[in-house]
C-alpha cells in the first residue's frame, strides 16, 4: 500500500471507531458495552499499527530522497593523495580508516595478534591500541527526532563540529557515537520534548530564573519621579551524575566478523541501557543523588476524584486551563500508553445536552500532522506510571521547559582480561547527565492526579 492508501485506511478505521461511539451517544449511554469496548480497542490497535507503518514509509522515502541528492556523508572526506610524504598521518581520514581503526581497537584486548594493517589503521587515526579507555565527544547539538531528514541534518552538524582529540581521536568512533545518540533518543520521550544543553565540563551549571509576572507598570503624573521595582532572581543548578551502562560481553568471533559494524552495535547496546535509566530519572527522578524528574517537578493541575466518560472530560479541560495561556502556545500532553488508551475513550459532551459528542483524541490526517488530544500534540513516555489511584499519570504544559544537561565527554572502556577464558571482551560506557524543570514559580508543567 502507498502512504496515501495507508492514511486513507487509518481514516476509515477512525470512522469505524466513531460509529461505535456514535451509537452509544444515540442511546444516551455514558459507557460502551463490553463487546463494543473490545471492538473499539481492537480498531485502535490497528490504527497504531498503521501509524507506525506510515512513519516507516515516510522515513524510507526521506532516506531515498536524501540519497538522490547526495553521494555520501559530509563526514566521509575524500582522502588526499600522499605522494612522496613519508608521514602516514598527513592525509585526512576516510570512513574506512575510522571503521578499521575502531575495529582494531575493539579487538586489541583479545588474544588476536595485532597485524601490521591494524596498527597502520590505528596510527593513521591517531589511535593508541594499548589504551583501554576511549573518550569521545557528543556533538554540541542533540538530535530531536528519528526522522531521516532530522538525523541527516544532525550528522552534518556533528561532522562540522567534531575535531580530533589528543588522546584517542574523537572522530574515530563516529558510528558508535551515532548509534548511542539514536538509542538515547529512542528509549523514552523526554529527549524528544526537553531542551538539551551540552557542556564540555561537568562543573555545576547554574541557570538563572526570574518571576516578574506580578509586577506591573504605573501611570505617573507630570513631574512625578518613578519608583523602583526590583526583580528577584533565583537559580536552578544542574549537576552531572555519572551513569554506567554496565558491561556488554562480546565474543572475539563477533568482533572479527567484517560484515558487522561492531562499532554501531556496541554503541547502540550501551546507548540503550543509558537511555532507559536516564529517561526513567528525567521522568520520575526524586532529585536525591539523581535528576529531578518532570513528574516530580510538575505542579498539581487537577485532582480527579472519580473517572467516567463525562467527569474525565471535565478534569482534562481543567488541566488544560490550569496552565497559563503563555505556556499553552507550545504545550503538549505526556502520558504512558495506558494513559493514552484511557484518553482515547473520552468523548466531548455536546453543548445542546448531556450526551457525548466527538472523541477527545483525533488522528492527524495530513502528512506531518500529529495526532492530538484536545487539539494539542502528545508524547508517549513509558517511564510514566499507568493511570491508577494517587498516581500522577498525565502531564500537560510546555515540556520544553524541562532541561536535560549532557556532558559531552563519553568514555568507552575495554576490559581486556576479565573474560579472556571465555574468548570474550567486555565493554562499558560512562556518561554524565542531569535534568530539572526550569520553573521560576510560574508552573509551566502541571499534572493530573487521580484521587
């Protein structure tokens, strides 16, 4: 099926779900019959599958379009001919140089004999095979989505902003770096909506805050002096908590297999682990030797004492309007998949009576348009708790006010001898992060608390 046919089918399924709700409205029922609810849920499962298929097709189309416009990555420079120059380091590195050097470093901790080819590849890239820790820098700008065009733009910025390091060569493990970035972004929703700040050091990072919303100007009579109205500043300090991926065991045979991009594999495996734990902490961290999660830092928007089709709509309306209009222009919802399932069943009451109207959830029907709740986009974050009593299960507000701090230096450690008897090499990564909500007392993000 083409992308347009997939969208048409998704619209057809949305209409079928609407028919089920319309029948309940016509019979003045506030709830669906069990068979209707089962059918409704099955339809929305199919809608989600189509949404993911559409996303895959769009990504593939973007990749093919970019390949037609470019013959290669900007980070793969054409090697400069080195005639008559005895210095093997004088030419620019190619992608093959980097991949070969990285594979040589990964294998250097095994019992495989270091060949001349391995040493030369490492030498061309300024990589010392004897060092067990490889430090490389993340790009200054973090990617915000996994769409092909966004990743291509990020790769180009990364290529421009990366320089060779004095130890290890920062440009060598770019495949591992890219895979780690993608994994950090993919596992959880916080990095897709937060503001990401990257620093070269791990020193405390103070962020000034100021709430001047209660101060107003004044009319002055002629020849009257203006009075002073000071501004009170606060401070949010971001730390740099050290995270470990724990080690990943890799067989020497796997490292030797030239058909496998081992740098990408290891970067992805380590990045997924760090991505999972940091997303948990950016979401629900208690600010005790860990980041202050967005749920923890959010303010109470509304307490839902009971949940029915009608009362939930009312509570959601109250949640939206608990946020200052200045923050609603860039606002979105955040919830778990279980929370989204609940929201999809909410109906908007008709103004002419008590019977329900259209669904609160609406599918995006135009290419690039997001699905919405109350007309606002939403982000699924599985680190949030499913709806339950006394749980903060739904967030709403300007989620970009949450700041994630990354220290750019990431350390990849090779454990040479620990698992040598199994003919395996272990790798683990260390990185430093923190996060908190930038709130000067104006409550940019609020939560729905189920009573």
